C-alpha cells in the first residue's frame, strides 16, 4: 500500500483544533508536516534546537496551552511486508499510518496479533509511546523495532523491543519525551497464534455474534462492537479515551482496600507483589459518572473518560480532572494520574 505526500512542509500559525480529539482550541507557531521520513533531517535543519512537540491524531493529549514552538506531524503512510516466513511476517509501517487501518490491513493479509487492539484511535508512530493496550494485549508484544530520529544525538536509531522498555502505558519514550521522533515501526506478526479471549466481555460478545470458533478477524469485530458500545466516539463528543491510568499498588495496600470495598475490581499488577485497580470503579463510586461542570465532564458511558461537551478549554478540563482525582484520593487514599500527555501544564 503506497501513498504519496510532499516530502515536508512548514506552516505558520496553524490551528491545532483538527489535531486533538478533545477538540480544544489551540494553535502552533509552526506546523511541520513530514510525508517522507528520509527528509526529516533536512526539514529539521531550519528548526535547530527549538522546542518541538510531535502529534499524531492528538487522541492522547490535553492541550492546556499553545505549544511553545514547532508541532511535527508525520504523513508517511506506507505499509510494507519486509519478510514473509511460514509462521510469521515482519511488517514495517510509517509513523503516519492510522493504527486501526494497520490492524485491519494486517488481518486482511492473514496476519494476527493486533486483533484485540482494533479501533484504538491514533497513529502507528504513537503506539510505542504508551505501549497501547486493550482487551488483554499490548502493542509492544508485537513490536520488533522502532525507527526514530534521535534529537539528542542528531542521528537515526533502531531500537529493539528490549530497548523500548515497554510497560503498562509506559516505555522509554515516555521517560524522554520528544527525544525520539518515531518515523516507522516494525512488527513481527504471527500467521497463527493463540487467540486472547479472556478479557471480560469478549467471550460474551462472540456468543452474541453466534461465533463458536473465532478467527483473529472475529476477535477484532467483537472488540470493535464492545468499544463502540462502551466508549464515546471522539467525532461526536471530544475525549481522549481513559483520562487516568489504572493505579498499580502494593499487594498489602490493595488487601486493606478490599476489606472496605470488596467489589473494587483488581487485576494483575507489575509482578506478584502488586495489583492494578480499576480507576473507573473508584471514580464512579465517588459519584462522578455523567457529571459535568460547564463543558467539562465525565462520560455517562464510562467513568474513566473525561469529555468536552463543547467549548471547554484545556485548562478547564485539567481543573476538572484535578477535582476528580482529589475526590478519589480523599475517599480511597489512592492517587490517580493522567494518561494523556499534558501540553503546557504539569500534573
Ligand atoms: P498523540 O495523542 O498525537 O500523541 C500521544 C503522545 O505520543 C504524545 O506524547 C506525542 O508527543 C507522542 N507522539 C505521537 N506520535 C509520535 C511520533 N511519531 N514520535 C514520537 N512521539 C510521538 N489507548 C490505549 O492504549 N488503549 C485504548 O484502548 C485506547 N482507547 C482510546 C479510546 C478513545 C476513544 C480515545 C480518544 C483514545 C484512546 N486511547 C487508547 C489513547 C490513544 O488512542 C493512544 O494513546 C494513541 O496511541 C494515541 O495516538 P495519537 O496518534 O493520537 O497520539
Ligand atoms: N467500570 C466501572 N465504571 C465504568 C466503567 C468501568 O466501574 O463506568 C469498571 C467495571 O468493573 C469494569 C472495569 O471497570 O469491569 C474495567 O472496565 P474496562 O474493561 O472498560 O477497562 P478500564 O480499566 O476502564 C482499560 C484501559 C482502556 C482499554 C480497556 C480495555 C486504562 C487506563 N484503560 O480501561 O484503554 O480500552 O481497559 O482493555 O488502562 C485508554 O487507554 O485510553 C483506554 C481506553
């Protein structure tokens, strides 16, 4: 699949309204669009060491202020099969490829692995940043190599899976924001693998669809149906998916909490000594689900999703998020942290 975009272009005073799914109004002094990643060093030459923010679809950012200088958007949308073996293929996708299109394309090629990650908004280039995950799978499991321009060393780098240090909503790239400008991602996708059906809701959805022996493509269809039911569509109601991460706490603290709140859902943590808690459940228990203050609110469909009902500013959404997290801290003694990147503000 090949698309042609200009090598690069620079626009002054660009609106970022189309580049964030909260639909917040903000603008960038300079917007750099790169269609041919090999032209990136040349495109960056005129920018020097100016502060730079990379944006994909803006589905995991909260623009609390205008970015300081340059916003970089990748428009390279090629997907290529680099190797096709009997049991797997190596696929390389440009940073600008829309994630969901990558998932559906891979399934159409008979490749599996990404099916549980269907319908996650955003781009391939952003997928490694927080190691996107859903329905029991994380993208990092299938990422073989991340190609990036290292702004610190002024050189190209190829980072393998171990170097990316993937964790729950975490990676090397979060530790050093804007150092690595990701231009492409290589995936190792199996032709056949053990399907992941255990996340709550998948089996029920397959049953409702009358599918007894699901294929990877069936799982994608089931996940799409669940997501469409549970999550507000950003095209209709501005949001950035889960606004808070599910907190991971030491086992002893979780056991104490469960004595008071036996229904609080918990999941495996980062090892045997910790558990992950449902932030949505705690937010709902604090009475926030469906509430709004001005145009900032919590979705009536999912307590973890903050929404912009119309003209909330980034700082209004942030102030609202702080009130939600303060009440969870007060009731449960558990700090919850934002998942989206905050631009122009600190948590
Ligand atoms: P942006 O929001 O534009 O950027 C996110 C971060 O990545 C920023 O720090 C940005 O600087 C950086 N970045 C982006 N591209 C690059 C690049 N090429 N190089 C270097 N840095 C880059 N996430 C999940 O994990 N699981 C879900 O199930 C999920 N569901 C969602 C549902 C909805 C309705 C919405 C709106 C969001 C959801 N998200 C989910 C969050 C979001 O889709 C992902 O985080 C996605 O990867 C963001 O992609 P993006 O292109 O929009 O990135
Ligand atoms: N729940 C509530 N109230 C709600 C919603 C959920 O109490 O309004 C409780 C229920 O007990 C439910 C549980 O929370 O069973 C889990 O809900 P869900 O399956 O929706 O998962 P989540 O923990 O809320 C996480 C990710 C999502 C991802 C889903 C599915 C985080 C921060 N969020 O949400 O990712 O799609 O699991 O795997 O880990 C995102 O990152 O933006 C995102 C949407």
